C-alpha cells in the first residue's frame, strides 16, 4: 500500500492513477471537508462533517443537515 507524501497530500493513496488535475481536485475537496467550520447556532468553530450532508457542532451539540456548509475564507 502506498503512503501519502507531503506533495500529494490525501490523494497519495491513488498513486499514479487518474491524472494530476483529478487528484488535485480531490485534495481541495477533502481538505475543505475535514476542517472545522463555524456553527450557525452558537457561532464557534466546532462544526465537523459526520457524513454527506450531516454536520455536528461539538460545542453546542447541535446536529443539522445541509448539502454544502463551508466557511469561505
């Protein structure tokens, strides 16, 4: 099994398959979905993505559904 490197980040698991641009898009999406987001209820940075469309705030314990919930920087 291949390991990810600093250059390829999370798409290192694909090795040389699928092309560079596809793997770069995967890295952008996965890094965005794994970072903590701002909660719409309490306003703190604690919302984590549980699964597709399901989010949970660790601070106020609210669980809510949203198709896309990304804090734009």
